[in-house]
């Protein structure tokens, strides 16, 4: 049976987060270890969660997508599957054949008019398939492993007016640029977020779209919590939950059996995801069925 937007689980999850004043962790996942860690952390903390895949997964192997779908279907708390930063129509169409709950229509490498036009058209297409959409008004600076580099395009901060124009396209979630960047901040003193800008964006979009946070590498707990107070519902995490794993793998590959490398590696990711669930306040919020 085709899915319908009124049953969309990602929308339900982020609306509940907005109403409850907590954040849902969105874990950028590249492998089995990460997906397993999301499931284990969510069940242990009785927390909702999201598995995020980049379009890279489509090119690497659809098996990774099937694995993530199976994780969402077999877990005992709500976990949904999101494709982040889908930057071409071809990839979005390909992704829409899988069981994604939401797809980010990232046309931020186009100029605003073209971005808006493409976002609106693709959102209609995805909504007909029951898949929620997310867009990035403005342009969040920097790059991330698995996201095509948008070259030397300059980052552009989101204005409230722009946020409204994007919500008018019909999108469900909005990723504003308010000083957040993808990748490395090179020191927490360089994390400079404009909370007043975020507040205006929130006021302009409230009740029509949920805000989602990109660019959280090395975020202190208080910064994460301030963003959630400012209206962020899903908070994407990458290095924030993968850094101890990456270090362990770098130091131990070839030195310990592969089973140990995977097992211990999974534990390290799980530990940091659980920590973030406490920071974001989603612990105990997963005992709802939708
Ligand atoms: Zn992002």
C-alpha cells in the first residue's frame, strides 16, 4: 500500500519533539556498526532516533539502505530513516523507491529562485509518495564526508523572509544557517551561533515546519541545549558520536580480530549516542507508537 503523508512517522516524531521541547538525535550512518549502535542506544534509553544516510549509500550499496530500513522496522521504539543532503533530482528519485520517511531536498548549491522552484516541484513528488521533505534556505558552510562538496560557494545565513518562502513550497522541515557550519569548527571558540536570527526564523515558520539542526561537530552540551530551546527538533550528529570510534578503529585495525573491532567500535558509538539522548532530553520519550 502506498504511504500517505498523514501517517508520516518523521513528521509525527518531530512534531512531538517540538511540543515536548526536546531534540531527536539524527545519526549520520556509514556502516553496520553505526546503525546497530543507534538501535541499541534507542532501545536502552527508550528514546526516538533517526538514522541518516547520505546519497553516497545509493552509490555504495543499496544493501546499506535495506539494513537501515530493517533497523527501523524491527526496533521497539520509534526510529525513522532520513536521507540527508540529496543534491540531485536523480538521487532523490532513486531514493524515493526505498522506504525513507523523509528526504532532504538540498538545492542550496543553486541560486535562491531556482532552489525554491526545484524544492517545490520535488516536494510535491515526494509528498505523493508519503515522504516528508527538508530544505536548507541560505547555505550552511563547509563540507562533510559523503556530501558532495559545493565548491567554493559562500555560506549564506538564512533570513526569516527566506525561511517563510521555503515553508511556502510545502516542505516539512527546515535547516537554517545561523552560524552553524558543516565539518570542523577548529575550536569551540569558533562556534558562533546567532540565536536572535534563529528566534526570528522560528517565529516565521512556527506551526508550519519543524526546524532541524546541521553542523554539530564538537558542540558543547549547553550549545546543543540552547539550539533545542531555540526550536531545533532533530539534531544531526556525525563526529560528535563517531570520534571515539574513529580513533579506536585507527589505532586498532589489524591489531585485534575484526569481530572485536566491530563489537567494541559499536559500543563506543552507542555510548556517545546515549549521552546525546540525555543531553537532548529525548530519553524516555520513545514509548509512543506511531
Ligand atoms: Zn547538513
